[in-house]
């Protein structure tokens, strides 16, 4: 996401709307935290790519009291909210936030784990997805898990179209105005770049990771774990 992708008003509304719009959002984050806790024994350092408003950073730090968390996001508006959230939870000593891209971080100490939740689908599959995965890979210890989740699949697939229809009805059932739901789908068609699981496996293999193992499914959204080789 570009630095100007999120203006201040959108950043303030994000926490509320993302829970309404994305099926299984809370479960995704609970499971992701548990995977990091299990694979790291709750110790070391974890990298959160696309830290956003800080929900994930706070959840990870609270799940693992001995884990240091570094969150990166190019949006200063989003990180402004993240900093306030981290301070509110008393986690400023263990959570560090940087308004930057992964590639701008120094490589003096590799991470024990990384998360990439609902971020990569914003990048086109024109080299940008692979470049991000390569940057993350370069910051991880061998064997470290990458926990990632995205909107995935091909809209040309009839089953994917069915899932999209159910997702639309789920949002309407959450009392999201129909106009906002349709606006969201226009945004998806214009700005979101899902790939199939097969393509995701190719990208991970090309950037030094093991094949992805699924741990989460909710309509058009999926979550996987891969290991740095």
C-alpha cells in the first residue's frame, strides 16, 4: 500500500469496518497469534508487515509476554493510531513501529517469525508480490515461520463467484449499507490482486520458503504458514 492510501478518516474507521466486512477476522488473528506463539515458544522477535492500526502487534505482544514485536507500515496515519493503541495497552517497551517498508529495515538481527495478514493482495503480481516476499525472507532466520493471509483465488472461477455472492450477503447481514458494500467490491475489482493457491506456492518457493500449509478459510479469504528454508 502506498503512503497516501490511507487518509486520517479512513484510518480511524478501519478497525470497525474491517471486522464487519471480512469474514472470520477475529478468528484469523487469534489463530495467527497462536501459531506464532507455538512456533517461537513465545520468545524472540516477530516482524509484523502491514502493521496498520496496531491490532495485530498488540495481539501478538499480549499473546506472547516474552516476544518483542516490530511492526512496519508505510502509512504514517495508520501508525499514529497504532502507537496510541500500543501505549494504551502498556506495550511500548516490547512493540516498535516504523513508518517504512520491509526493505528499509536494517538486517543486523533476523526475526524468529513474521506475519503478513491481509496485505499482499494489495500488490499486483507483476514482481511486486515476489519482491515483498523476498524482502521478508531476507529478514528471517532459517526455519522461521511466515504466517500470511489474503483474499485469494480467481474471479473467473464460478465457485469463486459463488463465494463472492455469499460474502456480499454476509456484509449486508452485518448492516453495512448496500451502497458501501458495492463500493467495496468496486475497490476490490480495481485495487485488489488475488492469486490462486498454486501461484502463491510458486511465489513462496521462488523467495526461499517452504510450500504453504493452510490453517484458515473463510469464503474468499485464506491463511497459510510457510517456513524460511
